[in-house]
């Protein structure tokens, strides 16, 4: 993989760590902690110090059942954080986690470098904006909206259906003018997926790699870990690290996590094992 994101060129198999900054009152694991400007900026700087390769800033929770946030409120949550980080010389690329073109546009104007869209660039004007700005984007798979996605978790074969639906989202984005070389694909762990389906997707990342774009995967603290182990949302770091290692071993280039320092260690060990396996048992 070779992809420029903002001032940085990401080259090779990674893994690269995307640190999460949620400026929301209601995110499933850290809602309310980084809602105010200073706290969000501090959080981004902490993630940088912990070894993040980029930060992903979101102003709307996508947890199941989360209410939709009006664009102007989402803007007020994310744009000042980006402006502050950029005016203080923050050195990492910044990703904006939004499904609204209006929010993405303002975030890019303020200095964001990548659009991370849990709606797969399918909303009004989003793919066109990404195409016009020539910025990289994450196309994530989901079905339905946070309000109703649980009802959509029915698949005959989750890995091939997610692969087919991602491929269709990618096709539409390309028709709108998005550059294939600037797309990351994401299976959307937990978005209209049961625990069993999320595990199947983590096991099936190889199939998604065959779509030809780098992968970004977000298993951090998600409910599949709770369902399998009984761990509460504040107690899912060990399960997160196991999932991060699995993603890296399966060839995912980017992992999106809350706990960057711990995930960085897990990812580096998994990458060393991946690379050693490639030398001793070439694919
Ligand atoms: N997961 C969440 C949000 N955005 N973006 C991508 N590309 N992939 C993901 O798996 C993903 C995502 C949900 O996690 P979080 O941001 O911690 O929670 P919330 O949506 O409640 O703010």
C-alpha cells in the first residue's frame, strides 16, 4: 500500500494506528469525556504521544440506538477541535468521522485530511465532495442506521455479502469520481452485525482484501467482546488487543482504537509474527 493522507505518506503493510477522539455526549464507551474543546484537544495530543499514526475525530455517536445529530451541532463539536489542533501545529493527519457532506466539507476546510464515513459515502453529496477535494476516504459497511441496524443483522454468508456490498459502495464512489487509490475499506464491525457475524468478518478479512483496497478495521471495545466474554464496556482492553492482533495477522493496514499505547504494542508483535511467517512460509 502507498497512500498520502495529509502531510504523511503511508507506505507498506502497516499496521497503522488510528486513535479515536469522540467529541460526543453519548459515545458507547467514552461519551461525554471529550465533549469540550480542551478535553478533545488533550485527547488528540495524548493519542499522538501514545503512538497514533492518525486521529479520527467524530461528533456523532453511531452506537445502536443513538439519536441523529443535526449538522450544525456536529460541526460545532468537531470543527473547533480541528482548527485548534492545526493552529497549534498538530503533526498527525486528522480524519473526520461523519456521514454528512456539510460536516465533512467544513472539517476539510478546517484542516482535516481524510473522510471516515460509516455510511460508505452513500449520503447526499458525500462521494462528490471526496472526489472534488481529492482526499482519501474510508468506505465502511453497514446496513440501516444506528436507530434500526440491529434489525438488519441477517446474512446467509456475512463475509461474502459484506464483500459484495462494499464492492457496490466502492463502484458507486468511483462513478462519482472518487480515486480508487485513495479508498480504504472497512467491514464495519458491530454495525448491523451480531457478535458471531463480527467474529466471522474478523476471520474473513482475507476475502475483503481481495477487493484491492487497504483495510481499516475498528474492533475497539465493541459489544462482540462483551457478548463473548461478559466484559463490561470499560473492561474490554484484553479482547480488543486480541482482535487487533487478529486484524494485523490477517493483513489489515489500519486499526481504529481507543487505547493506542496498548494496541500499538499488540499490533507490533502481531506484525513481527506476520512478517516472520511471510519469510518462512511465503504465501
Ligand atoms: N466504529 C465506530 C465509529 N466509527 N468508523 C469506522 N471506519 N469503523 C468503525 O468500526 C467505526 C467507525 C464506533 O465506535 P466509537 O467511535 O468508539 O463509538 P460511537 O460511534 O458511539 O461514538
